[in-house]
C-alpha cells in the first residue's frame, strides 16, 4: 500500500517554502486590502429580506468599498459606498419584493490599490 507516498514530498516542499517565505516577505512589502463582504442568501421568499454587508479586517490596505443591489428588472434599488468599519460589520437588509434574480455587486481594491475589483452574488426570490 502506497497511500502515504507523497507525504515526504509535501513536507519537504512546505519546509522549503517556510524557509523562502520570510526572505520574499522582506523583499516585497505588499499591503493587501482586506474588505470582507457578506454573502447574501442564495434564495429567499418574496416579501422577506436578505442581508448585505462589509467589514474591514485591519491590514493596512484600502478600506474603500461599494455595494449595489439590482432588482430582477435591472434597476438599482440599493447603493452604499465609503470606508468599511473595522470595529464591527456594517449590515443592510434588502427586501425582495419581486420574483426573480437580485444581483449584489461588491467592489473594493482587492487586487490592486488603484483598481476597483468586483464580486457578484445572486439571490433568487420566489413565491413561497
């Protein structure tokens, strides 16, 4: 039985990576932007709410965020932007009034400091 044949290779790679990581960390100081977003429910009943939100994990990166929610007709029904709080989550409840797909679009500086990156989530509203 050779189930554990890769274990020494993985351990050796992890050890080598642990030895190289501090050197590369000193050479390039990257300050990642850590704005965490709340993943809304995938499905809700019409008339009920789903929650969107942001929180900044202190890391030295950008705290800027944008959040927008679009209804099934494509009309923007909610929009917030600003600096994400670091002490607590900022939550907003969105009421699903129509049947269909609600699109939540989060934007922040996740990849580069000067470029807005987006994350999209879909919530389906249905009759219950």
